[in-house]
C-alpha cells in the first residue's frame, strides 16, 4: 500500500494505482476526456494534469502511478488556466452546434467547458467541414466532432480485437478513420457500438430510426408490434433519473402503450424459444444425432456473428444455426401472430427495442425474411426509446410499475430474462438441456460459475454420466482465446457462449451513456433478481412456448421451426 497526500488530504491506495484513481478515493474527480475505465491510458488530452511537489512539469494523472509520500495538487490557478486553454484549443476545432447535437445533455466536452466557464475560444476557429460517414447500417461517424481522444480506437482494438478504425496523418491533420477512408460499412466493423458508448462527444452515434417508427405508428393502415430485449428493463430507468438497479418492465410496457404501439410483446418470450431450439441442437450434437462439431457456440449476438464471419469463418460449423431472439420473434410476428390475430402480415410493422446497435445491422441481413416479409422492420436502442418517451411527453417515473405485456408473445420465464447478462444464455440453456437429456428437472438451477464480469468463465455440469464442459466469454478479444483453441483442435468444451459487449447486453452499445463495471454488475443483478422472483424459471415450462409449438411450429428443430427460426452464415 502507498500513502500520499492530495490537496492536503492523506490517502492510502494499492501500489500501481494511477493518480487519477487515487484522487477518486477521496472524492476528487480530476477533469479528463481521453481517460475511460477499462481502457489503456494514453494521456493525450492533458486535461488531467496535476502539480506534483518536486516536479517541474505538470503531470498527467491518468498515466502516472502513485509513489510513497507524493504531495499532489489538483486545483491551483496554474492548473485551472491550463485546463481552460486546453478546452479552448479543443473547441477551436469543434462545431458550435450544441443545441442540435444528440449529445447535448450528456456531452463530456460541453460539461467541462461549462464547469470551467469556457464560452468561446480565443483561438481561430477551424471551419473545415469533413464528410460524415453513414455507410454503416448501425453506426454514424461524424469526424467534424471528433476530439481525437482515442477512446473509440482503444475499445475497438483492445477490448473488441477488431481494429476497424485508427489514427491517420499527423499533426494538425490527424483524423480517426477507417482503412483508406472507405467508411465503416466497408470495414471489419462488427457494429457493436462500443465506440459510441465510450465517445465523450457526438462524433459517433447510432443510425436513428425514431422518425420511421413514428411514421408507422401514425399510419392508421399499419399495425405496429413491439418487442423489448431483457436488458432494456434494467437500464431504461436510468435515462429518467430512476436509480440504477431498478426493474422497470411494467413502466416500459406502460410507456409503449402510451406511445401508440398496437401490441406490446417481449423478446424474453423468444429468448425462451431460442433455448428450446438451441438446447435441442446442443443435445443432438452431443449425442451424435446430427453431424455437426462441438463445441456448439451461441448465435444470439449479431456483433459476434459478424466477427466470426470476418475473422473466424473456419469455426462457422460450430455456431448454432438458431437465429437470435430478435429475429425469431420477427419471423413469428408476421406468421404465427398474424394468423392468430387475423392481421394481414403486409400491414404489420415489427419494431424491436434493443441495447445493441448491431441489431440494426442484423435486421437488414438479406436472409432475415423467412416470414415472406422483412421479419424485423426497425430497431431502436435504449437511448432512442428514451427520446421517444420524452417526445411523447410521458412522465416515465410516475408510470405504474405493474402493467403487463400482451400474453401471446409476451409471457416469459426467468431463463429468458437472463439473456441480458453475460452467462445468461448458458445458464438458461443448461436448465433446459438437462431436462431434454435426463427427463428430469435440474435441482440447483443457479449456475453461479458462469455469472460475473470475469472475461472468460468456465464450468462443468454433471448430466447423467457426462461432464458437460462450458465456457462463457464477453468482449470479443476474450472470445478470441476460446476461438483459437477451437481452431487449433484443443477446445475441451461442449458449449460456448459469446457476447460481443463487455458484461453482455446490459453493457450494450445502445444502452445509456456512462456504462461502467458498476452499472454492468448492477443491471445484471436486476435480471438475476427478476429470474428468482418469477414463478417460472425454465424456458421449457413457459406456457406460451408450449402453445406456439402445439398450435403452430410442431416439434423443436422440425420443418417449420427450421424454416422460420434457423439461418446460415457466410465468410466475409
């Protein structure tokens, strides 16, 4: 442990702690823009500089570790003036369109400028306009607003192992761009949106579908159906001042009804459906009934699927053929639901609310039309739904918390809700796979080793005389470890879950800004609690799932379910 003094107050922290983190221990938040939890510090913005006794130079606090007896000042006249000058330099290259920018209410640059009283820049303003990159189906890149903090580059390269963007040119001409400036749509980008999640300004944002969804709702000839992913109910409240860790499923349904959706269903229903299909597929692989290799890998995450197609196409046969819950739901909305409700599928507009920007890309994949129509028409992120709620003048916090979803495709089990957290798909699948193999119910269904934020988690589950070995990875650079084992023929596992975003969907690229490990863990705990509180905790016990098989699909992995609920991938 190291003891030092910051602004006259002693603090003791572990050896290796950076100065900026030591200051947080005594509630001193040193200003910064390039620093972000989980990313390698690079010290380019210099806003976090501090004065250290005995040093002639100002020291970037994100880069330097504490030393015994250090005496540090974070708030002096020299530091305040230095930070003001740095902010003015950044603003001299930044558009003055704050009133129309999507990040107006949560822009880190604007917040710091206001805190330091920087209203204008004394430096000449650069009015050069660069072309906006909207070539991606998921992510829009506006280089005019980029402040070169490098957060997006580091999360893409170090956390996701993709490297779709990087710095180009030098000095004043430096920009963040794709290879040969071809655009994100013509790059290895997996559409995960983690670059958006860490961007401090409005240089990166999701493709906006709000206008299209409002148009559908306002069209009396259209029947608009909505589904919401498990992770939405654990994060949406944060957008409206409700404390993190609050389940807002009922309020979410109430808000969607007020907005004007004709039917409010839930993706948790199709998460249960995914488990039945994926669980049966896993059992058939293990028992040799189908000639497909082990380990089987989950297919719920479209960013992971794109990553596989780009970087690991040789593992394609290991990936489950199941569509994601979003796309299974979309296929059934325009077939099963249309038939049951008597609504012409051509008049149905299928909308999903997702914590994920890659879902926008997934719904536009050309193979996602097995219903005879586009299975999912529009995808909104958690942030976009929050904007729609505000546009509709809805006081979200005051809405009732016990409003239910519509039952046909809105009933779900605890297993379905676990999909939002890393390890949740694995846990849900094992609960049902155990039943399929043994015809008995698993006694202890809380599979704790696959929970938590460790990058790679493993477990062994005894099913009859077989030790079923499983692994869970979140963050694609972690997934790479497991994929390399498969590639080398050394994988000891039967089943692997991969989620692209750290923490799983609770940490998705479309979730409220400011996501960190505390919020990932807090949001996950909401889902674990809901699972525990629900009367049905296993996908195969969901009465709505039993009904869809009895009345429409027939057997799991049967002809109709295979047509509607399964898909193929391709090398890119």
